[in-house]
């Protein structure tokens, strides 16, 4: 009941915020709509008054919200302020395209997840996770641009834009599915080794049970707390594919919402956001149902037995090498000038004078990479820590967390960024707040699932029977069991947070040029990536190294801590 109330309150709050967008931004909606309808028409007082009368803006925002709410109650999404056409057909058309793209991208992600998890199932032990973390950190729009150039332009194998058949699905699905598969593969691979080390696996092997059946049972054992993550990834592939949809001119729901937000076409924007929220709610409910089916009666009867922590054998050379490369590049760049424009050296290839080449204005890419590290990594790390703290707190309120997470996860960061910028103005702080508002749901869902299973474990039932106080159980058993895997999950999402900040900067909602922010470097280099790929590769490789360092370093520290704990117990 509380989850339903939270979902309803969140839905109403988001739709109300969208309906108040022009008044939050302080811009005259009549002027914006007039320019969207006809950029050449002179914005005279008479023309603006005619738009206000046509749209009913003179009645004020509350009356406008009331009329929109009454229409939504009748299933009427209204007509577009810009085109004058019905909103519902446009929303349904965009949603069909996005759902088809989501299905194809999810298939790519699941295939990559299988590839990443297979070695863990065969060897029975985890790896450092640097490879999957780097895949998760690859910018989607950079993959999209590279695929368009190589497979579409140079080789001519696939179409480069539009939406007319299955062949148009391939490149966008790969661009979206590879980072998602890296994320899901790492989450499953991180949880599998502890399950494969449980007593029942040894007993099944002794009884002659086949390896295939044991592996299938291990996957069933490990999936329940991760099922919500699969659902959230699917929702993110639906509404969060704005950059990829833009690169390939795909008429999806995310691109529709972005265009409506820019032109302040409130009926179309509210319809698109409502469709995204409903997809998020339906997917969240389906994920919860699948999770309950996987757990069976164990959750209800409090008879779960949680996997014991298992050391991860990670060689220190992995994080040390990644840290050395990243710190060397950043330190070398800090000694150089990131702002000097040299038009004669535009798009110069890497050389001793410019080790990573120059950008479209002749500025040194290495210098901009080094000077942008503090802003990029610092802001992303702060957002990541805030999201982790919020998720751990909400993990102990699963009913509230589930409802709020379904709403927040369905919103693309770009749309939230527009709303925040309208209220607080563009800037790094506003972009960070916007990303923080939508980055906590996957972590909170992971924490809530783990908390529920820890509380239903047979061990804690015995502790309560022995009279252990609730605070002791919380601090000694529940929180340590939940915090470590959720913290590793947060580290895995750190580069994605940096990319979300970058996308807002590209739209003028975050860091502004000429700031040497990594996301801006990526976005500025898209226009000439075919001629000067080094300008885009430098920040992309830096983000991948950051992801690999974060995950492998955490795995190494976890392995050392667990090994010392086990040694202490043995002693």
C-alpha cells in the first residue's frame, strides 16, 4: 500500500513539475512556442497575445494544470502546442519505436552478460572485473558514432539513420547494449563465486549431479537480488537512449520528450513523460513478480541462507597499472595550458608537441584531459557517494524505495536536468543535482533486495530467538552484508554518472565551454570524430580506465579484507 501511495505521489509530482516548466524557467512560453511554430515570424505583442489566447496561458499555471489533469483522467493527452496534432498518436508511435529498440538492445546486453559470466561459471572464481567495468563505461553516443562511420559510411553494411526496418535496429542496439551488458555481467559475476562455494554445491557434485544443472541452480540462487537491476536497465534503455536516438535519427520516445522540452510543448512533454513513467512502473512490478517467483517460499518462511563472503583473487598489478597510466596522463596534462587556441594546429595528430593531438580549435587534448579530471571525477564521485548514502538509507524502507525508484528510474537525466536548470539555472551544481535525483534507484533497489533477504535468513531468525537486540543485528549483520556489494555497484556506475553529467553539459545545462570537462571533450569532438578520432578517444579511454581502476581496486581491497578476516577467525 505504501509503495502504491509513493508511486502515485511521485507520478503526480513529476507531471506537475513538467506542467510548470515555463513558469519555473522564467521564460515566456508564448515566445518559445511561437519560435517553435515558426522561427521566421516576428514576436510582436499581437502575435504573442494570440498564442496566449490559443493556449489558454492567461488563466495561469494552476488552471492550466487543472485542465490537463482533467484531460488525463479522461484518457485525453490533448493536442500539441506546436504542431496542433493529437498528442496520443505521437506518444504511442515514439513508444513503439523505443520499446522495439529496447528489446533489441536488451538482447545484446544479455548476450554480452552470458559471455562475461561464462568464465566465472567455468572457473568458479571471480576476476578483478576491470574488463566488464570498462565496457560499462564506454560512452553510448561514441559507440553509436563509431558504428555509424565504420559500418554505415565506410563499409556500407547498415543504414545510418531513420527507422524503416529491422536493419535499422542493429547499430543503435549494439551502441546501447554493450555498456548495459558490461554492467549486468559485472553484477552477476560479482555475486556468483560466493554461491559456487556453498556447501550444497559440494554435496551436489558428490551426488553426481551434472555441471550444467549445478550452474543453472547457482544462477537461480544469485539472480533474485539482481532481477530489479535487469528491469531498471531495460527502462533506462527505453527513455535514456536520447543521445543514440539523436545520432541515428530514431523517432523514439526519449527524443520526442527532449524535443518537446526544448520547445516547451507541454502537452507532448507530459504525454511522453507519462508514457516513460508507466513503462517504469510496469517493468518494476514485473521484476518484483519474477523475483518472488525465483525466491519461492524461502522469503516468506524466513528460511534463506545467504552466501558467505569469498575472497577475490586480484593481483595488485591490475589496479596499480591502471592507476599509473591514468595518473601519468592527468599529471602530464596539468603541466600544460588547456585554453590556448592555435588555429594553425587545428586537429593535429598526436606528436611530441601534442601527445594526444589537438581539438577543433587547436587546443592541446592532453592538457584539457588533465585539467578536466578534477571537475569530472570529483563531481561524479560526490554524486556517487550521495546516491550510495541515499540508497542504503532507503534500502531499509523497501515499500517507499520501490515506489520512488520506479518513478525516478523512468526519467531520463536530460529531462530532469531541464527541470532543475529551469528552477536553479544551468551550471555544474544543477547538473550534479539532476543526475543525483535519478542515479540512486538502481542502488536502492539492490540494497532493498539484499536487506529483505538478509532479514529473512535463518541465521538472523536464530539471533532474534537468542535475544540479540535489533541495533546489534543491524550494525553487525544486516548493514555489513548489504553495504559492500552496493558500494561495489556504486563504483561500477561512477563512469556512467560522469557521462550523464557530460550529456547535460552538452545541452547547456552543466559545465559550459571552454571548461575542460571530459564530457564536453567527448561532445565537442563528435563533429570531427571521423577526421580526428584521438580527440574523442582520449576522454573515452580515461573514463574506461577510471571504471577499471575503481572496480579492480575495490575487488583487491575486498579480497585482502576478507582474507585477513578469515585468517583471524582461523587463528
